[in-house]
C-alpha cells in the first residue's frame, strides 16, 4: 500500500543579486577599456550613495569581440573591421527588496539600461527542507488514519520511503506575459494589403505555482514574488 504527500512552501528571499550589463564600443581595444573603466567607476561611485559597500559589487569581464561594417565601392559591399566592443557585467548584492527600483534609476543615470536578471537567495535551505518533511509526515499519518477508519484496513509498521523528490522554483522562471489588446482580423479581399500593425505593450506578471495538486501549502498568501519549494513523498506500508 502506498501513501503520497505533496507539499508546497512559499518563502520570501533573504537577499538578492542584481546583474547589470555594460557595453562600450571603440575603434581600438584601449579606447573600449577607457570607456568601460569610466562607466564602471561612475556606476560604483553612485552605488556607494545607496550604502552598498564595495565588497557587495563585482565586475565580471564577459567578452571583447571585433565589430564589422560595410564599405561600398560601386556595386560591391565589402565588409571591414570597424572596431571592438567590450562587455562587462556588474553584480550587486543587497538585502532590501525595495532597493531594486533605486538601482535601476542609478544605472539609467549612468546610461546603463540592461538589467540582465535578479537572483533571489534563501539562506536556510536545511530548515525549509526539514519543515517540508515534517508537513509531509503529518499528511501521510493523517491519510493512514483516514484509510483505517473509512476503509477498515489495518496498517502494519514499519513504513518505508519509496520515493522522494524535491524542487525549487525561482521567480525568474515563473513570470508569464500577455498583450492587453484586441486586433481586428483582415479578410479577403483585404488580404491583398500589407498589414502594418500598431505596437502593443506586453504585460508581465508573476505566475507562481498554485495549490492545485498539493496536499498542503505553507504560507499560501502571495503578495510578492517568492521562492517556491516543493516536496513529493511516497511512503510504502504493509496492510492486512
């Protein structure tokens, strides 16, 4: 006889890491490096005004490819080297969730517009796994008691864990999007026209796992993006 328990736990992040991308172009490698050094210095100086220590900022070299353009001679377009492009990422570690809005503004003031990602960090993973296991244990015991009472079966100890599967779902993978607009269709003979559609804004929203399929949801009310931990437990019993 098998008894299953499926538990979901919503956990607010303890800390965050925001990663901004910086790109600078120049005719030479030295020109790129000088532009990049100036941009990084201005950005890190502005971050210190937000009480972010230098130890919480890391600059990561990404790539430095060559750039090419075309030179036209008569009816020939000949590709040639035009310069270089230097790319670096700046990672910022912080604990105040509301600070991300100010980081975006500070970055934009330095002409940095590429917010690559925001990582959500939960520190005490062991405590979370223990809580999930406790909840799953309670669920299996309650199900066994119900089976014995309602179905008249007798469960013979000891129990054996037959399968166990844990999962972690971060907000970066749980956002969905939609377009809040309706467009009119075109039918023949209108199909002979080239259609130039208007630009429509796309909306993104946090669409985390809901309670569907779970026996228990710990911290079920979600008002902000959270890290979602899951545990599936399958226990084997002997019955008579």
